[in-house]
C-alpha cells in the first residue's frame, strides 16, 4: 500500500505541485524540502513535457523552462531518489502518457518505486485507457490517480469504484491555471463519489488563495495548488525557496484549519 | 476496421483529459446515429454536390504521362472543390453533425489554413460562431488564408506556444474545447486525435476513393495500379486509400514531408523518422526525442508540418498495406513547378509531395499501368513562399 492515505489521516491535505527542473533540479530539491517543512501533506512532482495539453500557460512555460535547462525523466527520477534520503512526505509524479511510455512504463515505474514514490497522475489517460498503466502501477505498488471533472456526470461512480490513493477532483472546465472563482458544485461531485467509496478526494485547478483553498478543502479532503506556486518560481527563479515556503505555509495553514 | 475502443491495431484510442470524455462519447453516439440516417446523408450529399462541387474530376494528365514515359497519370482534382482543397468534405460532414447535435460554435486548428478556411466557410453557411487556432509561424506564411477566414466571419487566434505551428494549434484547440464543451464542437481537421475523430474524418473523406474507383472503372474498366497522396495527419490520403484497402493489387503510397531530408532534424516524416508514442489523444507514430518530448518538426508545407500521423495510417504501415515515403522540400517545389508547366495546374505544396513521388516511380512502370495522384488542394496560397524559396520576393 502506498503512503498516500497518510496525507489525509485526521486532517485535510494540502497538496502543492511544482515542475521538476524549473529553474533547475537543485532548486527543485530545495523547494520540495521547503514545502514539506511548511505543511505540505502530499507533493506532486511534475515531469516536464514539451506539449502539456491539459495545462494553462503558467505550467506550459514552466515545462519549457525545465526542458531548456536540461531536465530529463531520468534526471527527475534520480532527483526524487535523492530527496527520499531527506523527506518522508508522500509524493506522486504527474506527467503525460508519452513521457512514461517513451521511457518504458515498466522501467519508469520500477525506478519510481525505487525512489519510494507513491503514485502517478497522467491527465491524458482517462478511465478507458488506464489499464496499460494501472496494471504496472499495481505491480510496483504505486497508485495511479484517477481524475473526475465537472463534466464526468454518470462516469463518476465507474471511476470512483476503481480509484486508488485519492481522487483528483478537477474544479473547473478548462486547463490548469489561476482562476478568480470556482463555480462548479463540488459538493455534489463529492457526494456522488461518496456513494461508492470513501477514498479521499482533493480538489485542484484554479486554486490560488488561502480562502479558496480552505473553501475547497472544506468541501472535500484536500486542496491541490500548482500554477499559483509555479508562478512564484517563474518570478523568483533560484530565489523562490523563501517566497514559495511562506506561500505554502499560508495555504497549508488555511487548509488544515478549514 | 476499428474495434469498439477506436483502435486500428494497437493505434488510436482516447488519450484525453477526463473533462473531454463525455464530449467524445456524445460525439460518437451522435455520429453512430446520423451516419445511417437517410435524411442526414441526403443533406450531406446535397452539400457535397451542390455546394462543394462534387464529384471532383478524375483528370487524365496526358502530357505529364507522355513526358514521364511510363505509367499513365491521373489526377484526382480535390483542388477544384469549393474552398480549394479536400478539407471541405470533412468540414461539411462535421458541421452538419454539430448542427444536428445542437452546437452553435465551431472551433478548429489549422496549419496551411485550408482547414481553417473550410471551417469558417461551413460556419458562415450554417450560421455558427467560429474560432480558428493557427500557429504564429503559419499565420505569417499563409497570410491570404488568414484574411479569408476573417472575411468569412471567423476569429483567428494566433498560437505562440511551442514551435508556433500545427501541433501547437491542435494543442490550443484541445485546451479551448476543454473549457467550453456545451455549445462547441471541435471540428478536427485530420484523421487524428481521440476516437471517434479518426473514423469520422476518414468516413467523410472516403468520398475521394469512392469517386476515384467509380470514375476509373468507368474510364478503363479496371482498377488503377497505384494511388498516391500526401500525408501530414493523413486525411486526404486515407480518403484516397479507403475504398482500395481491400484491393491488394492497388499500391497505396503516402508521401511524407521530409523537409530538408530524413537524415536531418528539419523533417516532418513521421513514419520514416518517428517512434510509437501517445499524443494528441491517440497512440500512433510521432517524431520525438528519446525522452518522449515531441520534436519541433519542419516542412516547407505548413499543412504537412505535423509530428504525428493518423492511427489508421500507422496501422496500414504496420500491416504493410500502405507504403509511406519521404519527399523533400526541394523535390516538392520541383513538382509544384513541373505540374504547373506541364498541365497548367498549380497544386498545393502539400499535394506537390505526392506529385514528386509519382514523378519518381512512373518512369519505372509500364505504359499500361495507371497511377492516380490526389491533388488535395490548389497552390495559390503557396505562390509567395515558393517564390521566396526560389529567391524571388513577390507581394500579393
């Protein structure tokens, strides 16, 4: 069993995302440690992809910066392994199907397991296509995270029944990125999930303030924040450790107190 | 040819975000219903015949045949369709389907601009809103088509991400569709993307091979020996091949854009230089690096400048039913000029890739053999860039 459930034990989970290798892998390591020390309960490590079709401009640009700076899947896997010498917080990779497929899915998962990663999020692999990755994830004791969206409707129960680790609830239509408000009826999505499973649900997409994070965590089991953090890394580069640490602190406090 | 999950052999599938899944499921259900609906088919035939100008001619290029001194050359004149390319076949089908589904807005990607112009045209005809995503690079090299789209009432959105070409336009159109599904149909322009698009687009383009077969049988009482078409995503090629797939005597040849050559990085020849991967909703062959990062491909032809190929082509390649050959920029430009002088027909630079390969193989074939080349579009849009390629600056 992965450690993902620990992130949700007796509290709401704050789940930050960063793109590995932006601006470089050394900074990524420091950022991950800083996030873990400042209340992150589960960390999403993005492996950069040249054409991330589910991302808005903020994460697209982060992926470009990381690739230009020389990040590769092999280097990210090595970095994750090094990080595990320092931190124990549950971590999942988030990337696109082709990144894992090109590396060799089995090789990727065996090395991810070696780095004691806990799961994998592939936003371009829906329920219908998950088997080729899910069976390998299971073999290496990693959770392939399922997503549900505002449009999922009658698909929610089918997805929830087979979900592992936690369910990533997409808060809004569209791609990742900061939004001024979230209008989806999150409560009813969660209720639908709850009718078939008690797996934790965390809400992501568009969350950028402690207020929204608290609101989303209150409706679910946690809040996922990516673009708002990546935006700070874009602004401060190698000097982003402090601003990201204090932002993560504010966000995780808001989530934990929700 | 496809199984329930939209697979062609191992290729195809639906690798898209969960947000889009119900949209493609709804599209598949609507298509499965309307494809057998007599009223839908009557309306579509009427649009094909009385709006797009079908059937398109199958023209016997006698001068070219004599000059090459081998197989007889026949040109399937998709360039004569309304809007000047085969793209209108698919767009009329999808726009009619979208209308029946109650959609009021069409979005599309475009490379050379032909699909964008066709979509803008159908949107005008059906009184629908239209937004076309086009790479910044392509907007510069296809200014005439950009103007046409605007004239037809479409918004053209410049895509600055990545290489600013067709793949980035597809990514951006997919992102836009994710944010607005209720009233919007994504009118995908090629036999690519998630199921059911490769099947829907192929079915609407299959009219090309249906007509070739009828026209050639009427003319010669037999089947042609080879059918040649250019391949980017592969819609005119699959349309030209489809009704011949079960006729093993007919060689099916897809011509990929080799750019500056398949031994360089400046190429878009997917079958010749790519590897199996997962991108833009499908499993197929893609130009990519060893980490699976999609390659910044290059071709003189904006319409073939795409790092992937439709899943049905990938499968036809796997089972050795079709051949996929590389054609360089230089060979295509020479063919562009050759067909213009030899037959008085200026082909699209995309189609010129197919002409170039026919010029290579026709002399090795006998006089009683026949090659059909699909001229997928007209070349007006390319004159400025071909002139520039030849060192001449002209303005429109």
